[in-house]
C-alpha cells in the first residue's frame, strides 16, 4: 500500500472529527484534551487499522495522541509492511 502523508493525515483527521463530532480539527489536537477516553482511543484506532490495514498496539497509541503523531505511526507501519 502506497499512501501520501497529506492523504493519510486527512484520513486520520476525518476519523477523529467523526468520532468527536467536530467540523474541524488542528493537527496537534490531543485526543484526551478533546475529551477522549482510553476505550474511545481503541475504537478510533480500530477504525484506523481497518482503513490502513495496519495493527496498532496500545503502547503505540498512547505515544501517538495527535492526528500528526498517529499519521506518522500509521505511515511507519505501512512502510514496514
């Protein structure tokens, strides 16, 4: 799977916006500061895993709490596949 960073970031941002019911979202928004909880992080991660065909561990997710960081995590996984 080949994906551009801008495209991946837009996809991650859209998934977060859908989850939080937001019209816009800054790339540096923090998941927990937006009101997210651990269980919701797993739900968003599941949607991202399905969309990008990657597996994300809880440890990785805890270290990727912004759309930018989560995008970088996903791209690292896609590139490693």
